[in-house]
């Protein structure tokens, strides 16, 4: 069999490669398609059983190339990704036409004709040409081409998607493309084997911080081919909300690398050309032979380190000049400045030297005014342990200090001089601008600030007597029966972590704690004492043993030293109302996450550092008795009182907050 024009694409052909080959076949009547090998199993099955009749395919080993004068390559320019056409590429009398949406890379095939556009799919480019030439497309052909556009744009959700992709997909639908077929093939349910591989990739995932970028890497081995590995990788990226993810998988004798990226600082396509592969800045792949997994992993990290030069974004993020206030000025002046400039935090400086002392927030100022303390000096209520950055700081440092350390505002300083300020809003705007989903940022900022999941089931089993250990499990099962979440909290967890004797059992219920206590008591023959004003109850066992139960709640105060007003809330808000960080730990008791330690406020760090640290700057104003508790805890545990906490105690004594105590 002879062929004057041959059409081909890359190995591991995806729907875009196949749709582009079909479109090219219509642009080059009489052309023969050399179908690349090793396509995904789902694709092979699809074409064998349904649409193979659309393609004028030939076995490359059975072709006579003597009359071939044109080679059409779609969806790639890389010689290493082509099979069966090596002799044609080396012939000087062959015209090479290339259609590709990947950015050109050094060392790639140079075409006589090169039609390249930065679209989401190569099929989009060829579909435009078909329409320009008014070449009709059948419904079956439209379905195959539309599959290419849908898959390579992630159903039009990838950042590489362009208006042209929407337009040409719409045109193909108007030609009769079957959306049912597309949905069945593009939106693929995972099979049991694939779920197993997904779980292994997750278990083997490691994170490497390279110049401010978190790079996730999974390395595994498989004796056989893993079907639809690219789909598994994409699902992990969505599940874990990863920015940069590399999978390195040994399948048989070859190593497959698949990379996904969602930030502009990284170009995985360029990086994988070093392995003979390629792709886009956001998605790429490569096959490697004659190397070990450790070699490939080490080489990847070396290339990433080279590519990711220090990303200095400080000057881009900061606002300048920074608005400051003399730390000796009254807090009511700070309120006026915040209102005038529409800001939520204010840097405080020494009026004489200009030295930075800390910052004060709108929330603190408003509470002070509410408590008629607006005349107090700003210096007394600033966060004096606030962090700062230099003008050459990278993104990782800024994220750690604003997000992980929960700092609202970050001064940029050089030689003791304030150059500008970076706020949480500035950072979030930057992350959104560079395709960091805001939902992820908010989740880190609000729902799980500085929280690392840690399991302490072993401590519950080792350090508790059988009765209490059994009691906690039973409480968790009861909560599950009622559809509630329950936690053991406060001093119980603190003493467990310090390996001290457990004196009290305090549990918090996300929901109606009193109803929970009554249900539990009825089930176990106990009695209940309830306190509806504070949404609390005490379960009293027949032998007198007690368990304190509270609804997760928040508290606010109408005046200094007054009794709190109580409202239902979440476990995080409940922990936030407590006195010191060391008392903000909680352990989940529900069976599905039994033994999970929750630490929103750095309590683990303070236990390790033996430090008593206040959570809110107005804690001693709202409840002066916390001063006595701070001293009691410091003496009991041999801890130190933190600098800010110590200063706030001195100020509370100076303004005589004790005079407002009830009774």
C-alpha cells in the first residue's frame, strides 16, 4: 500500500490527538493515518468498537513509503514522541506540516508549514480550518473532534481554555456531536483498580518546598500498565487542591512522568523536555528508559530548583507608604485613622524614634471603644510580637507569616525603616491573580489555620484508664447516633499531652449539648444537671463520676468583667473563646475520626515551649480572673508567661479591671 500523504500524532494518543488526526484527514483527502501506539485503553476500546471506520488507517510496517512526499503531524513537534515515521523525518524530500497548540521548544521538529495557536486543544485549530474551507462534518466526525476539545480543556475548566475552543465546540455540536457519548467517555468513573492506584499515589506523596513553591511528588512502581493514569493524576490534583504535582511511575521497564501545574512560576512542559517529553506549562508528560526511580526523582528536583529561582514578590505585594500611628496616642485616634484610610490594621511606631513597635487591629479598637476604653494608649494593646519581612522576601516566607502565623498585617522593613505593608487581602489578591483558587486560600486562612492533622489515638489508649477510654468511645458512638460531632476538650487534652493525671472530662458538642447529655444519661442510667443559660449540662453517673457537656458556643461581653452572653457556634469558635492557647486543644471522638487532634491556635507549640499565651488582646479586660489563672498555670506546670500576655496583665492591673467583677 502506498500513500503520498501520511498523518500521525504522538504516542499515548489522547482524544485531542485523535480528533486532530481525523480533522487533518478531511483537510488532506486520500491521506493515510499511522495510528500511534500505546493509547489509553479506554480510547482503544472506543475506536475498535465504534468509530474506527471513520479513519483511513494503515499498519506502518505494511506501507510503501516510496511515493510519500508529505508528513502531517498533529498535537506534537517532538521527534521522540512519534513512532513509525523516523525514516520520513530524515528524508530531505518530505514536506512536513505541523498543527499544534503546544508552545514550541528548542530541538523540536521544524515544519515546512507550522500552524500553531495557543488554544486549549489542537482540534480547535483544525476545526477552524475546516470551517474556513467549508468542509462538511458528519455527526460521527463531530463527536470525535468534540471529544478532543472537551478532554484537553478539562470540559472547558482549564486555564488554557480560549474563546475559540468554545466557538468550535459549539459548531461541532451544531453538526450533531453526541453530548451523551462525550459525557460517557470524558467523565470517567474510576474502576476498583484505579482507586487502588489513586490511594497508593496519595500514600506515597511527599512535598518539597523549593524557593517558596510547594511541589508534591508521588513515586510508585507497577509490574503492569496502569489504565488512564493521567485521569487519576488529575483527580488527585482536584481532590488535594495541589498547585504542582509530579507522578513518577515505573511500569514494567519504563518510567512514566505525568505533571500538572496551576501556577505561573512553574513550566512543567519545559521541564519535562529534559526527559524527552513535553506538553504545556500546566500539563506535560514524558517516558524515561534506562534510569531508576531515585535517579528520575533526584533529577526532577534538581531541574525544579534550577527553574524556580527565588520568587521575590514583596515589592509587588506591599502598599507604600504605610499608615502608622504614634504608639502613645489613644486608641480612639487609631479608630479615626482606620476609618479615614479604610484599613483594618494600623502599624504603631515610637513617636520619637519612628521604631516599629507592633500593630493594632480595628477589632481590638472597636471593642476598646465599646468598653469605654478609647483613651487607652495604642501601645497597651498592640501585638508587639508581630513578624516582619525584608524587601527581598519570597512568597513562601510571606505566606508562612500571614497565613500560618495568622498575622493580619506584615510590615516590610529595611535597616529599621518601614518601607511598606502587606495585608492578608494583598496576599489573597495575589494568589487569586495567579490562579490560586480563593476557596483554597480561605480554607487555609479560616477553616484550618495552622492546623496539621495529627492522630493521638495511641495516647488515649496508653495514658487513660479503661473506664475513661471506654467512656470516650461510647460518647463518640452516641454522637454518631444523633448525627452530631463531639470532642473532648480543654484541660483534659492539655493534661493528656503533658502526661499528667486527668482530673476532669469536658466534652463539647457541635449542636445541642443539653439534648445530647439527656439522651446519653437515659441510655446509661445517669442523671443530668442542666444550665440552659450557658447551654451546658453535667452527666452524673450512679457512683458520682461526672462528665461536663457543653454546646459549642461563642461568648461576648457587654462590659468589662461582665458575665458573658452565650450563643451556639462551631468547635473552632468554641475553642477561640478560651483563655490560653494551651487550653484550646480538642480531640474528635466520633468513630470515623476518633483520636484526631485539633489545634487551631498553636497550642502544641506552646506546650512544647512551656509558654502561657493569651488568645485575644482583650481577654483580661473582658475577664480579669484570667490573670489569676495565668499565674496558676505557670506555677502548676513550670511554664513562662509570654511577653505579650505579661504586658496585657500589667495593663489590666493598671486600669483596674477588677473593680467591674460581679459580686
